[in-house]
C-alpha cells in the first residue's frame, strides 16, 4: 500500500521556525475571532442577557445534537471594514437530530441584528451552501431588518434572500425559522418564506410595520403583541406553526421539526469507517514555510489529512510541480491536486486537465491544495503555448461537475488561483490557512511592474523619472498589496468560507464531504473545446 | 426418637426461592445430590431456577398460591423423583402440618419432627415447656394483669415473629390499648390473635444458640450468634461470637439451648433465641425450628456446612465429630442486603438488577439470590443477598464487610447497602454496640455528596454515550468547533457540569459545580470503575450513587399555558364535573360544553387540584375563554408508610 513516507524533521530549525510563525498567526486570528464572538460588545451582550435572552451562539449550541461538530462559516466577515467583525450574524453547518443543517443566526447584540452589506453577503453565501449541498436551512431569527444607512447597497441584491429561501423549499430542501425577537419589515419575510415557523410567547414580533410605522401610515394605534406577537400569529394569522413558551422551548420545537423532516442523504456515503492518518496532523503547523518563497512538499500535508496516510499518486514523474492522486478522506473517495514548487508549467497544466477529467469520469470529488505563484512566464514558455495549456486546465476545472473543495495552504497568485479552483470557479467550500496570501501577483512583483511601466512611460514622453517618488510609490503599493492579500482581508470580503487551523483541515474537509454527500457526486462527460 | 437409617437422598426438592434455594443447591452439588427447584411465575427467570437440575412451575405469584401449597410441592417431588423436601426458612418451614403431610407422603422433611415444630409454635406453650425443663424464661402472664411482670412490659403475639404484633407498655394505662393493637396485628399477620405479656428488658441483647440434634440422641450447641443490631425488631446484622458472651456464659447458654431442644425431641438444625440483659442474665424467647437466615456466620467460624449436616441427619447418620466437638475460629459477621429504601420508611423496591457483582475478597462469602439481570418482584421478602465476612478479629471481619459492599457493583432498585456499610463501619469502629433499638435511635448520617471527580467521571460516561450514538459525521472529532465560544453544559442531578472538547474530540476541560476537575483523572476514573449509563440515569461507584441525566429541554404543559383550560371553540357550558379543591388526574373530564349540536368534554391536561372554576352552566363561551384553573404545584403523591414482612 502506497503509504506516504514521513520526511518531516520536527527538530529542524526550519520546522520550529515555521511552527512558531504559524502559531503567531493563529494567535492573531484568535484575537479577531474573539471579536466576532464578542458580538456588539460587553454592554450590548449584558443588556441582551438581562432581558433573559440567549446569545446567537448559545442558541445554536442548544440547537445542536450533543457531541456533534459545528463548522462555523465566514466568522471574519466584514473584517477590515467599518462594520463589526462577523457582520452580526453566525452561520455554519451543524447536526440537529442527526440531520446536517445549515444554520443561520442573527446576532441581536450587533445593532439589533440588522443587516449590513456584509451580513447580506454572508447570509447569501450560507444559503448558497445550503442550496448546493441540499442542507435543510434553519434560521434563528432576531433582526430589525436592514441597516437603513446602507440600504442602497443591500436593498436590491438583498431580495435574493427572500428568493433563495423559497427556492430551497421548491428544490425539496426544507426551511425552518425560529423567531426569537424582532423580525420586522424585510426581516419578517425570513420566517415568512420558511416552510416551518416557530414563534416564542411574548418574544417573537413579526410584522411588516411596527406600531410607529402603522401610526404614520394609517393613523391606527397598535402595540407589538396585537400587531405581530407570537400568540396572535399562532392563534389568529396562522403565520406561526408552533407556539413556544420560551427560547429553549422554541429551540426544542425547532429540533422537533427537523426530526420529522425525513431527511435522507442521497449520496453513496463513506466507505466503511475511516482510519486516521498515520502521520501526526500536529506537524501541519510546521510544514507550511514561514517564508512564502520557500516551497514545501504537499505530500507531507496530504499524508496528514487523508485516511491512513494512503495516497495513490497519479503521474508522479511528469509535471512534478503539481502533485495529483487519489485517496479517501473520512471514507469518501477524493482526487487531490496540490501545488508543489509553486509554478505551473505546461506539463502541470496538462496533467491537471487530464486528472480532472479522470475524476469526472468516475464521479470523484476533487480537493485543490493551493500553493501557487501562477503559470510560468517567459519567452520559451509562451512559445511552447503556456496560455493554451493553462486554458486547458481552466477549461477542465470550470466545466468539471464533481464537487470541488479548495484549501489555500500558502499562496494563490495570478491565474494559478483560477486553475486551482479559486473562488470564482465555484468550489463548494474554500478555506484558507492563516499564513496564506491571495492576489493577482506578489507585492514586489506588482510594485516592480508598476515601476517599470512608469519608467517606460516617462521615457517615451521624454520626461525625467523621479526615482525618489518611484521608491516611495513602490513601498506604498507593496504595503497595500501585502495587506490586501492577507488571509483575514480575503476572509473579511467573503472570498473564502473561513480561515482554519491547518490541524483542522481533515476535519473541515470531512464535514464538507459529508455535506456534499447529500447528493451523489456526478461528473461531467463533456467539456468545452480544448485548445490543442 | 428413632435411629433407623432412612434411604439416602439422591434428589432433593427445595420448597423455597432466592438466596436460600441457591445456597442449598450449592451444597447438593458438592454432595452429588440432584436438585428440584420450584418457582412461581414471578420467579421464572430467577438464578436459582437456572441452577437447579429440574424446575417445577407453581402457577401464580402470591405465596398462598405457590410456595405455601404443600400439596403442589409434594406432587412436584413425586413427579420429579425427589425423596426429600427442604423448606428453607420462612414459607412452610415452621408449619407442623406441612412437615406431617410430607412425611405422610413418604417423603423426608429436612427439619425437625412436626411435634417439635408444634411445641415451639406457640410462644405461650413453649415458655411453659421451657420453664418446666429448667430453661430460664421471663416472667409473663396472659393478658389480665401486670402483677408478676412489672413495667415496662411487652405485649407479644403468641404466634408472632419479625416484630409484628409487639407493643411496649410503659404505664399500666397503656396496657389495654396495646393489647388490642397487638391482637389486631396478630390476627392480620398470623391468623391467630392470641397475645401475652412479658417483662420488657430495656437495652437487652438478642443472642441465640445454634443447636443441632441427630436421630441418635446427640444434641449439641454450635455456639451463639448475636443479632442485637436490629431495625424495627428485624434482624439486619448478625455476628459470632457475641461481644457480650464469655466462655462461661457461652457454656451456660449452650446447655440451656440443648436442654430446650431435648425437651421437645428436637432433630436437625434449630435455634434457641435468648434475651441477654446487662447483668448477664438470659431468658428464653423462642425456638426457630429450621435453618436460620444467619446460619452462615456459624458456618464461617466452625467450618461446618449446616445444610450438609441437615441432610446427613435426615438420612439417619449420626452427627460427625467435627460437629459434636465443633471448633470456634475467629469472628464472622453477616449483613442482609435488602431491596428496600431505608430513607423512605424501608419501602420495598422492585425491578431489574442490571448489574450485580461482588468483589472476590478473602474471607468474604456472598449468598445472593440475584445476578446481573435478575428482576426482583414485589411479592416476596425484600432480602436479596447476604454478605458474610470472616476474619481473625471482629474488626477485620467488619472491615471486610465494608470493603465488599463498597466495592460491589449493584445497579438496580434501591437497597439498604449504604445503611449496611454504615453499620459495618460502626462495628469496625467500636468494640461493642448497642442494644436492639440502636438503629431506631440513631439516624444514619446523610450520604456525603459524591466528589467532583466522581461526578465528572459520570459526565464522561454520559458524554461517551452521546458520542457513540452519533449517526452522522461519526469520523469527525466529537464536539469539534472551529470557533469555540462556550463550554457545553450537562446537568446530572443537582450538579452542573461544564466541559469542552479539544480539537481531537477528547474532553480536555471539565468543571463540576464551578470546580475545575482534572479531565484525565475523570477519564481514568470513568475507565477504572465505569459509571453505568442506563436510560436517563448514571450509576456511579458500583451503583452507590445514582444521578439523573437532566434532559436538555423540559416538555412544557400541553396547552402552553400552565394549569389553565380554555374553551376550544364557541359554545355553551352543559355541565361542570369538578369542584374547587378536587384532585384531578390527566384525562379526567372536568366540564362538558355544547357546540354545533355536539357535546365536547374538556379534560384535565395534567394532575393537580382545581383552583378556580370561571364559568357557570349555561354560560356562552368564546374560543380561548378561560374555563378552569388547575393548580399543578400541589404534590399529590402520598408517601405510603411501608412495613415489609421479613423472615428472621
């Protein structure tokens, strides 16, 4: 059995340095995650608690089965923006009554759970995951609706939220809403579009317009309870299907609903019980190089994430900058594409295109482990048709129909990002290690290119070139690009589904593969025309 | 007395159940004697039934329908080819008519002649006989006066036993009431209301002598057993030798017991019970004409097998030298494990003993009627096992009892184990106890709450069950979070456990009632002495502590409005079926209403007391109108004072 050999020397100086650097990055990441957990800050959390209410994550924890995992998605949404980290919403995949669900919870300690542009993106991304993976949707609602100052950015695209809930329903993916508090105006449609609605006595308030708006619109005097209280909706309007006595009771009823969804996973399921990797996943902290210029062997990563460290490598002697092969993870068959020495040459591109076709032929999901600086440039390579070959790879990855999972292990630059199934290529899930960088090219290269272009432009116009200004421009650009290529920046923009600890890679991929398994993977049998 | 040899017994019917049936089977096995068990419907799956060579069903459950039916037992013996019937203790063992009928059927009765049983059966008659034989007896009287007796006095049922039909009288004014009460109790318990009055010895000890007689004229004393530690006049701990008996007293008491046995022509195993006062005076109480529950302590110090001796004597053999000149070696203590709850008036418990495991400890013998999986029914005696320990000293024997009970795993209905551990600890700590009412005067200290590490181990067991019962994502580490935000809470009884999983699914932080517990220690503890999770309960420390797994979600009352009932539709009130203050049970009709020509009953959603009726007959009702308010906070469960019958 081709079990991968351990070539990692944990005593080597480079390993220790890499590990220290990774731990520092994880610590910095933890600081940001703590902000997301902190919601609207201690004062708002305290006020929420004094009202006898549970926090968003407490609601989710109570919703989940004991000892079951929860994969939180996009926890750093809105990082680097003017909005609070986490975007006032918690989303993730968790197990309720033995059913994997996509759970969305408003965080009412953040501006009353109101939606800003990042909340909207995070919400839509969560629903996309529910749709692609046929995960029942559970909404734990408490939101004052749109963050009105940003309405221009969310009003039009935000309509998709309503659209997607009922679309899910029509696809046979049930949708459940438990309403914990305000669910006003647009927010009223989140429960309103759902298949099942649980409301909580004296807590849920669901109306298109609250008493002040009604007063303004029609002059009618009203109060919250008579206008949109749980009791009214349960007994009179019929909007509420279940009437809960308190929050925990609402959660109990939500779980009860899921228990009866008769949810069946339609995928083939894992092949028996999985053996853990033979090699120690803790080493994943020291394998990725602290210096992005130093490549590392992805087989040492694969050996720590796949079952039994058992990896059947495909074309090991050809196009060696890209490692391809088959393995199982938590018992699910996968094909792996992993960058080795960063650069993609013609051979690597062709190998990738062939491998992707093979995986589609046998309906095997693909895992992309990114560490690429892009396709090779230069006269010789252009003459040998690097563009044609890169196009083949991008054609293959684009038109592949097996589920894709992408992990950015270190770098994802240039068209390599596309060829290795970056965000635009629709992987089912995309996660990033905290050290990883993503950009069109490296900061020095980018600044250097800009400098050369400026110098040529000055020369063509016969103007003197300001070396000092060029130097400061290069420094500024480098700093900006470096900042904007960091994992947290990408995560803040929702360009990934979250930053993960490298040690959790197997667990995260396993959960993703299980979510995918709600349907049998089906590869394509046809592709776009290959440019030969 | 005859000395003829009877045919040897090669198959024995045991007219009893539980631990004594098993104990008799054990000896028979050793002697190569076949065994026939009898069983009621409730005992069909009892261990003794499995262990016997043949088993015969006695249809029904009540003793009167089963174990007390002499004719069925004789028929069973005849059908299975048994030559003899061993009555054990209790049931038929002291019924002269049973002994007689068995003999008449040509079978051997393992016990004394019917005449001896009859002679000792009446306490009044027996005392008269004993007085004539020179055995010391307490001054007594029939019920007319207290002149010869003095105060305090004890009213006793002549046919009694086990503390029933007994009343202590401390002033002459109480006498009439005490007699009346004792008579009533005696009639109901024994079918014989005859009572008598004797002097009541305050602080007396209960010391009995095991005697053995063969058919060749040999009657010996196998020394005393001290049964002073009692609860409600029922034996619970027995020991030998008695801390209150020296060699000289032992000889005198032994002689008196032998004289008592001879006076009634006794054969086989018997026990003469004495009351021993603080001055070393002893008085005949009664003679038990059978094998005693507590016979094992005598076996432990003498090395004899009393059941074997019974069988040999029944076959007409003389008592062996080892019995005639029995040795006395060390100290032995027996405790009786009963399926009953000392904290609730010794209320008998019943149900399945899921796990019963006693540790192997030198000098400890366990005579148990139950194994793992045995169901204990409510129909018979509550005693389920006896733990007997032998040691060079009283202290060692007592310590071994404590050790055996502490280390045993007994998971099932509540037992008196904690009380026995406490008592054995008392015996270990002090050189003498006590008098027969020690236990009734000395309430047991409440059991200390389990240590945090023990509760944590229970939590680990519950969590491991949760982990094992996952149906999806089973290869994902338990409780994995990429963004851990809080500890998980688990409530076990009164305890609040908070814990976290590490990224590999191991519990790495655990806190019990706010106290940090070493997670490794809790895991090790859970492995070494596994808590047993059964249904929604965790049994800890071999079943000594039971914690309820509190459900995560409480089920609210049906209507979502505690205790109130509303009209389900518009209509009018036809009838009101309850009054304020009435107790109601779930489903009980409380009110009838008419709507759309149909009559609808409004029923109580849960048990409670009707607090308020808010409508009148004929009144028109709107949907949702409040009709009746039921107070559910009132505890309607009574606590029945149980007084289980036990054999002594």
